[in-house]
C-alpha cells in the first residue's frame, strides 16, 4: 500500500476491494453462526436449528429480522455515547486487520495486476497485530458505558486477558519472522511454495511429499500462536470475559438486538483474522500442497490453452485453497469451544504468564540460535 | 486538494481534537479515550508518511498496551474526587488551559525555528523526503538501534527494568496496595 492509489482507476479498485472484503467478512458471520449452532448440536448429540429452511439455514435470516425489530434499550446509569459507540467500534479493528491478509495469487489481466487482498502492507504482521490490539477498547467502552457491575467486571477481565496474551502472541511469531526474514505476509507465503526443502549445517534436507509449510519449521510457535489467538478472540476455553455462571454475559450483558449482533460480528472477525494468520504463517497461505503457483498455472494452461483463462483459474484455485484452510481453522475454533471447559481465572493468568510466555521466548531464542549456527557452522 | 492533503488535514484535526479532549473533558475516562484517539491518529499520520513499522509499533505499544492499561485502571478506581478536582474552579481551569497553550506554543515555535534554520542552512531535502526513503524500511531502523546506538538502547532497557522493580518495591513498602502487613 503506497497510498490510496495514484489514478482514479486505482482508487476505485481499492475502494471496491475494501467494501468487498468487509462484506465477505460480514456475510461469513451468519454461516459461521449456523455452523456453530449445528456443530455444537452435533457435538452434544442434539439437533440444533433444523426447522427454518433446509438444514435450518434460513434460521439466521429469521434471527436477523428479530434482531432488527428488537427494542433499542439503553441502561439509565450508563454513558449513552459509549454504549452506542462500542458496538460500532467493535467492527472496525477486525475488518481493517483482515484486509491485510492475502487470499490468492495476484490476478494478471492484460497489463494490470490485481492483488487479492484489501491492501498490501509492507509490515503486514505488525499492522495486523497493531490494529487488532485496538479491540480491547471496544470491550472496555462497552463495559463502562453499560453502567453495570457485571459488564464492568467482564470488561476488566477481558482486557486484562487480551493484554496478557498479546505478549505470548507477539513472541510466538518472532520465530516465524526470523525463519522467513520478512514482515510481509505475501513474501511469507511465497517462501512456503513447493515441496519441503531447507539446508542447515551444510546438509540439504528435502522431501518429495511434504509441503514447504511453516509448521515444519515452527511447530512450537504454531501451538503457542493458536492458543494465544483463542485468548485474544475471547473464545472458550478462555472466555472468562463472559463467564455465564459468574457474570451473566460479561461486557455485553446490557446489549440486545442489533448492537449485540455487532459484537458477535467483531468476535467472529477476530476468529477469521486468527484463522487467516494461522494459514498464512504455518500452512502456506493460499499455496497448494506440494505445488508452486507456477506449476499450477502451467497445468491449467495445458488444460484450457488460454493465458487469460489460465490466469483467472489460477487465482480462483488458490482462492479456494486459502478458503479451505481458513474454513478448517474456523471449524477448529468451534470444535474446541464445544469440547473444552473454561479455565479458572488464576489458571488463565498462570498459563499466559508462566507457561506460554517463557515457551515463546525460548522458541524465539532457539530459532535465532539455530538459524545463526545453521548458516555459519558446516559439519 | 489531493487525497493525501485531505488525509493529512483530517488526521491533524483528529489529533488536535483528541488532544484538546484530554485537557478539556471533565471525566478522566473520556480524557483517556481522547488520548487514544490522538495516538491512533498519530499512527495513521505515520502511515501516510510511509513509516509503516513505526505506525504498527505505535499502535501495538501505545494505543494497544499502555493506553488500555490506563483506561483499565481509571475504570477500576472510584474517581468521584478526582473528577471534582479536575473540574473545580474557573480560574484554575483557565490557568491550566493557558499553561497548555504556552507549552504547545513553545513546541510549535521551536519546530518552526528549527525549520527556518534548516532552510537557511540550505539543508538537502525536506523532512518528508528523508522520511519516505529511510523510515519506512525496517533494516535502517534496526541498524540504527542494534549497531549504531546499541549501548543506549540496552541502557534504556535496563532503565525500564529498574523502573519496574522500583515500582514493585515501592508498592510493597509502607501503605501501598500490595503492603506485606
């Protein structure tokens, strides 16, 4: 991203892309809610919503109508401005951060190249972490603006948790940054194309079947990162912010109707960012198992025999590949939520500060040492 | 007016409005949120100057961690007395605003003087052109931090550690919230 664009055409394209990515995010939420309700029912041996439409798919439309027609309630003791501002702000960090994640190979159409992402940022990781760290304010604003003890307690817990786990989250990807030597998400994905091969201590290791994905270089980092993102998006087993048994519903106790739905979209937005980053850092982003985009393009070119069509198909195929990984991680989020019980608060803090932080630090140091030693000492 | 100048004026307005809000609001939480607005807008200004790394760090460290802690602590305490102390007295209020005005005038004056002196010396390239080439990349920043100024950088780290240890020691001695007795 150099600027908003230099020509009118660029500005228009960027604007359309921004709107498109935002709509994609918002439109994925009803599907995710349906998946969550059906999935939880499946896990708990129930039916879930199955009456409205085929497989209960239209249930969400009915819910949306219900949300829109609900009473617009504002608690008397709260701060009216903050109460209204919080759900609106809940959408912004998630939407902006998700736009920086590349979703497919750039589409080349007769001289023009379209990036399949909202905008390219040179320091993608720092940008995504920075923007999504602003989400703590929406929770604090909601808790304070509600003027209720439960809301405030939930907001305090949530923000303390987010700050604590941000450290582990940041440190767990230091290893990733060291391995790829870049902050740019597109460069990271480019480094993961093809089959696994690397050289260390003068030996070259390569595999015919395994892909060149980050998980083989950073297994500990992967686990720490995924665990920390659960805490960052306030999902079970880290949803101390809600804690139904203790706090009614945490920071959104006083919210109902569409305002509640906006918090929902924000939470799912954070899940989406986490899934997108997981795919990007550790599972090759949009790249396909064992193949480089060039190989896929040549195969497609041999199939359709037209450069333009092959380019478009290449982008579509990689877009599907990205979304497959994306969907798998979203499903894992839902799966874990309905499988694991909630932590106690002291356990939560212990895991964050005394377990994950030291492990993440150790992982970063080990990675740095190995990279240095592997390139300087030859046996 | 091009898009860049529009962005600059918009963000400059947001920064000033946020900063004024910090001083003029009576509720400490509103003040803290005003400071957040200022921090985020400054990060956005960094983006328009193509200093993406600085913008991200500004967001993560100041807006994302430091200010969240501020807001959290402000919300935790009962601040009725402090709100009164903030808003009591027109003369004191006028004095506060006046002193803020003098301070900002001093800062702006110093910058203006430096700029004029810079132009008089015939310095090569304006501030903006050096910013776009050097600050945006991470490597020059890292070289400056970890090679040229590594000693002062480490010293700052030690200073921060001393502050953290000192805070704990102070709060655990007499009468603090973590008092041993």
